[in-house]
C-alpha cells in the first residue's frame, strides 16, 4: 500500500498501559498519522473488538469511516509493516529480524511481569495507580465515583498478582531480573542508541513499553532506575517520540556478524528468565495443569498458566521455522549457550 495517508488511524489506549504507549511510540517513530483516544472515555467511539483489551487501532476506509479495529500490539506491528513501507521496524537481515522478534516478545511477556509487580506490590505504587488510572475515563468524575473506581481497580489488580507471578516467593526472581535488565541496558546504551543498530526495531519498542511505566511512572521501580541506570531513563524518554530520528532507507541495522556484545548479553538474560518460564508454561498447558512450576535463576517460580503466552511460543517457533536452513543455522550459532536456544529446539 502507498504511504500516502488520507485519513489517520485511531489509537485507543490509556496512559498507564505499557502496550498502549508501545504502539503510540511505534506510530510516532514511523510517522503514521493517528489520533489518540482515551479508551472508555466520552471520546471513545471505536468499533467493537472481540476481546476488550488495549491498545486498539481502528483503521479508516476511503470515506473516513472506521468500520474495523484490531487489538494486540505484535500483530498490529506486523499489519502496519504490510501497510506502510517507510521507517520499517524489521531488520533487513532475516537472522537479525528473528532476534528482534525474540527481544520484543521478551519485553511483552517477561518484562511485563516486572511492570505489574512494581505497580501492584508496593503500597505507594498501588495508591498512585488506583488513584490515577480511573481518571483516564473521566477526569471530572464525581468524588464518590472516583473512590469507588479506585477501590475496584485496586482490588481487581491485587487479586491478579499471583496469576501473573507477583508473589512474595517470586519477588527475588522478578526484582533481580529488573535490576539486571537495567544494568545490561545501561552498559549497552553507553555505546549504542538501540538494541540492533542505529535505528529502533520492534524489540526496542517491546522493551520500551514496559520500561515507560517502570522508569517513568511507578515510584519504587523509577527510584531504582534513576539511581542505577540514568542512561536507560533518558533512552525511555527519547523513545517515547522518535519522529525526529533520522533514518536512511533500509540502512542502520547491524547484520548477523556485527551484533553488539552487549546485545548478546541481553540474549543471555532472556535465556535466564523468559525462556524457562515460556517452556514451563507451555508444558503445563499441554499437560492440562493450572499452575506453572519451574526453576528460574536458582529459585522455584510459580504462577498460573497463560494460554496467550503458549501462543507466543508457537509464533516464535513459527518465525524460526520460516527461516531458510542457512539462516536457522546462523540463529542457532548466535543463540548457542544463551539459554534462548531451548526455545527453538
């Protein structure tokens, strides 16, 4: 499709939603015209979607109507890649593109645990989130409705902590993995602007979406980030709007032979946490179990099973299977010893 846009997309989301801000940053970087719509507010006239999740993108027809909408940030990124060619997020080298896909899924499916934990485990974060999140829908809501909404969302999200892994038992795993991620990115950003070259990929935006909340919104995780990884805080602020970042055609990516050592170190972290969880989740679902039990970083880790993350693992393996034999061999060589190789065996 031509990159000439007649009518803007509509992006429905919320300020406290990592995936909403991920997609807003993608659209800004790619310079795709859109309007921001606060979901469930008086301005929300988006068409219905099968599952009421955010973000939502509504796509216009030739007359400027919005007959259809879609959810889920990763499939949305792929749809946008098919629609618009300029400022692509997909590296030219298919091996690097696979690694970029893997990093995005790590952000979406593991770093999100860090985000949820730091928002709904610590008292000051709970109070902030409960107070602010309802106001996206109606900044002028009456006091009694605001108090009721605050209590409702607080009770609901705290009640889901064990389901997503935020428990006292799992706290060392989640919090240590956040600290290591900050340290790895702090080191990487001392020499490189993005994870796989001089332009961002979908992996950058996957990690960014969660970090946008962790380093810029939730109190405890933000304090840790400012003290431990100031470069990361600055990177998150920049990545929120990269419409100004210069891109020259398809140039700017590293290739399979020039992947930075610091990015390879990040793959080791992904293999240390995300990989064992994703494998254990898939095994538990295949066995008909309700709980994931595995060892991560020397600790027993437990949480409820997640059907969507089972799909994510299947999609990742599908991306790997679609590579040529030579490209699969190159991926195998890069991932050997990182722990990520267990995902595609």
